[in-house]
């Protein structure tokens, strides 16, 4: 309301200021951040890229120019100090080129490291962050292997960023039963710096579990070289305290948890076949670009499987199509940005009639319809229904995965679930889905992988000799490297204990010799020497 002088009266002015002020400040902040992005890109090209263009991968430079989220993460981690931001970007891109992260896969890492179980991703904490495990006792300090181990860490981090972009990590440094041979503060510092410099905004927190007292002095030196922001993410926990951060179902029994998980590393091939259609043919709703990517992956990865086709049973009961309904999310679900998927890690099959089929539960956690499709590395062995469908906002559903005929699953088999949000106007029909997957941008697709495993309580005698020997051979190949690596760690700890015992033995021998000499001297002289 205006006064006679044409000025807003006091009550209305305050009322408008309360609502207009936040809008203006938000828009101004967005404009300031956009200016910072543009300044960062221009100055990096002028001050770094022009003189040392060979130090960076062209694909990383292209991503830096197009990905606002990436630039924002560097700016935030450096507190918008431009010089620090540019230095961090340069260090990160040089590190990525040194380890060839744009082309890294399991063949780039030594097989013994992959099978050792020293580092892996498994489970979630109470905030829904993925758990990144570092079993320190399985690490043997060896300067000759330091570069390979750094590549090993980079492989796991890059794999996570590709599979679950935007999902933070909670790192668990498991230091229980650690010997002197496993203590490598330089390697631990490298892992910490990976999150601070190379993958900013990826780290949620680090849980230092059961750190022994012998590492206190070394840790104080490392801590002095870390920034305060990194130090603030470190949490020292004991067996009774770790459950404040991670539920028991995601903790190992040795930590007071109930998770029976045992690490093994079958390869993760990225050459998933096209989604299996209801007619028994591979889905042709893929774009030419997607087909080209699949072809490139097949050529680069020698472990890739050749494309195969799979037929669904013609007499499959049409009424058995999964009934979509709102459902409660299982406790072991993968918490994705679009879907919650259960089980979170693996599908377990058996030999019995009721054990050759697994169910994958989906729950839409968005306000839009979500399209999904399923790919597999072994389409000749599995039937999936539905393999290409959608679910409405706030609803859930079930995917049925069945073994075909007398096929047996093996640890190398993988399933990939892809999901993306659809427009509210879409009804999720077949035509809409086909058109939708042709145009959806790849960064907007959520992807989650599931591995396959046979149930542990199977009676091997029930299967043919050839199948049994195949499984035993597969299991042996997976376990032999992990066992050898553990034996090496145990041998190193034993040698250190023996050296320590020998040193104490020498000290005691000297003390006994001195005391004996003093005793004889007392006997002969009759007085204790001063």
C-alpha cells in the first residue's frame, strides 16, 4: 500500500523484503558462481594448458569445460581461492593421465592385488554412503609395489565414480590385527589425498578402526601434513563405537556385525548385452552411439563375451508378469538416486527347483516415472522378465531372473540395471520406452551392477562331474591369489616377530653376562664393585 508520498508503508515493505531478499541473494550467488566457473576455465587454459597441454588427457579437458559440477567441487574444496583451485585441477588431471584413468579396467591392475581383498567396495553406512574398505593387515609394505598399489586404489575409485556418480564414500581403515610389516603411513596418506585432491566432494568420512598404539607416533606426523578439512573427516572408532556409524548388517562378524560377506573378485566386464526383449530377441532400442560404445569395449577387453541372443519360453504365462505395487524397501537395498534395488550386491542361485529363480525388488524414490532396463553378460543362460519397463512415482515392482534349462550361474556372470527419469506426460508404454532410451543423455542414467553366486550349502555331488570340476577350478583360481597374499603378509609379520625376539635375546644375553661377571668378581674380592 502506498502513502501520499508514493512510498510503501512500513508493514508492507518489511513483508516484501522478507520474500524478495532471499530470491535476490540466491540469483546473485548463482551469477557469482557462474563467473567463478568461467574464470577458472579461462585462467586454467591460459596459465596451465597452453604451456603443458601434453600433461593432460584431452577427454579430461573436455569434461572440465563442460561439467559445471566438477568445477564447482574444486572451487568449494579450495574455498574459492583461484590459485589453489587451478593448482588442484592441474594436479588432478596430471594424476589421471599418469594412471590412464579414462581407459583403466581390471586388466590394468595386477591380478594378485585384485584377488587379495585388501581394498573393495561393499555395503553402506547409516547415511546411505557406500563403504570403501581398506584391510590394512593384508597390506605388505613394499616400495617396488607402491606404484601398482596406487593404480589399484585409483581403479576402485574410478570404478565407483563411473558406476554410482554422485554417491559419496565412507572409508573404513580396518587396522585390527595389524603388524609392523603392514604399517605404511605413506600409502595411507596417498589414499587420503586421493579424496582431497583427485576426487573432491567424494569423501563423506573416514573411520579409523582399532588403530594400534604403535601407529600413534607415525600418525601424528601424517596428521601434521594434512589440511584441517581432511582431519575433520577422520573418526577414530573401536569395536563398540563403529556401530554408531554403520549398521550391524553391513559389518563383518569380527566387528560385531552380522554380514557373512567374503571377498572375491571375478572380473567386472562392461560389455553388457542389449536388454532382452519379451519376444526373445535383444532389444533394438539402443542408439547407434551405444552400439559403437559396446563394440569398442568388446575390442578393448579380452575378457568380453561375444554377443549372443536368448529366447524366452513361448509358453511363459502372460499372467505371471510382475504386479507393480508400492512396497517397503528391503534393509539390504542399494540406495540409488532414482531406484532402491534389492538385493544390493548379488543374486544367489541354487540347484533346487525353487532356487533357480531370483527376484530383484525395485522401489521408485522420485516424483516422476522411472524407466529401467536390464542387461546381462550371459544372455544365453538367463531369462529376465520384465527386462524393459517403467514404474510410477512412489511405486515398486519385481524383476524375475531365472536360469534357463540346465544352466548354472558362475561368478563371472553380471547383471546391469539401468534407470532414468521420464517426463510426467509419458505413460511408460513400449513405444514411449523405445523412443525414450534413444534420446536419454548418458549422464542422466543411473546404473547398478549385480553379480551372481551359487549358494554355499550346495551338495556338489548332485551336479555332473564336469560341472563340479568347473566350479572347483573357478573357486580355486579365485582363492589361490588371496591365500598366497595372506600367507605373504603372515610370513612378513612372523619374520618381524622373530627379529624382535632375537634382539631381545641379545639384550638378555648381555645382561646375563654382565651379572655373571659381577657375581664372580664379588666372590673373589669379597665386595661388590662400585
